[in-house]
C-alpha cells in the first residue's frame, strides 16, 4: 500500500483483487483511502474505524416490477469506478478489507443501496453478515426511497422499516459505544435532523464522554458549501440558506447549536451525500471538524485513527 500526502491528509491507494466482473473475469481496482487522525485528549486506547458512504448499490433482479426494472436499468450504469467495476462488486472487497485489517468498527454513511428493493435489501443483509466487527449504518436519502415514492408518507411507512434490522431497530438515532467514546448515528436524510434525535443526543452530551456524529447530509462549512456549489446545481448542505444552502429547521438549528456549544463533547462529524471528499470545521463556540467521505462507488473510503496521541 502506497501513501501520499494531499490536502492535509494522507491518501492511501491500493489494488483490490479477487473481484469478478460481469463477464466472470477477475478485475483489479484502485481503492482511495483517506487517512484521518483524530486526537482526543486523555484517551488511552487507539481505535481504527472504516467509514464508507454513497456506494449506491443496484442489484438487478428479474423478479422486480417493471417499474423497478426500468429504474435499475437506468441507475445501474451510473455506479461504476474508473476501472469499470460496479459498486456491488467493490463492496465485498471493503468487507474483506475491514475483516483483514481488524478495524474496530465500520461506519456506513447512507446511500449504501440505491433503493430499498427486495434484491438490494437481501444483498445488504448478506454483506453485513460477513463483518467480524460492529457497524453503524445511517439512512441516506436513497436507502429508503424510490423515485416514485421519494420522501412520501407511503415511502416512510413502507420502506423505511425495512432498514430497522441494520440500525438497531431505530432508523432515526443509534449508538455504537466504545469504552472511551461513543458514535451516534442520526437521520438527516430528509435534509433536516429528525426531531426524535434531540432527546437522545442531549442525554449523550450530558455524559461528557467524547462523541463522534455520523450522518448523511453534511452540515455547512465554508469548504463544503463552496465545493457543493460547483458540483451540484444547488449546494446540498444543511445551513447557509442565504448562500444557497438548505435553511435549517428548528431541530437542525438546535442540533448544530448543541454540537458546537462551548462545552460540547463532539470531536468529529462524519457525512457523505455530496460524492466528494472534504474536511473543514463547523464553526461555533467550539469549532468541530467535519469529514465528508467521497463516493464509495468510485472506490473511496476513509480510515479513521482515534487516539490520545497527536500525530
């Protein structure tokens, strides 16, 4: 594995092997792994977490409805890396990478599957069963929606519950607890923080134990706002509505205020959604680092190293 410095981080590139292409031949493909080092004062242990987001897996199925088949045919070609390997073929290699390197946990930042089709859910179940360590999975805007049921009450009632088995029975807020810190997963897939997150979040903050937040949609930073403006027709980040971002509702405003409060125990926010890597601080009484993962279907992931040792 070769390392090179880039934009204040380390990027690791490696060739994944043993994947099969659609024609049955083995294909090598390049991983791009951003190495992030998080220093937490007083922490004695050292922890490594793999963060993967926006793989947008599409499993084509002959048993799907005609409407689903058409959507699969349209979306499937969109999610290949530069070597021509589909996201569904890449994902098992990330599972193997996590298991081989014995990371302490896997963080899945949403849009892992492109729709909640029967085939996608079955594939997801099979893949996550292979992990030999705990994982935390938050909703993206695609995991629980179809284009014809996008953010609708029917979609929320019918498809969102399909993800509960992979989210500790609660799609709005979950935790993954380690001895020296806690990771809290939140649902902001609708471009706002789910209101049911706040009571749990406030209780976690009251413990004064270091927290890492995992969501899907990024919160506004100067960097991600500017880059999203360039990549998307509108910057799809929560905050800075006056500058083209998403106006935060009361719940989102409260969440950000708690996160960046003077005595906040939040050490890091993780997000995805925009399909590019970014790192910058969410400004407040306490500036909090936000790391946005690049698109998983392009072969990107983030490896987090958390310890009490400054790098």
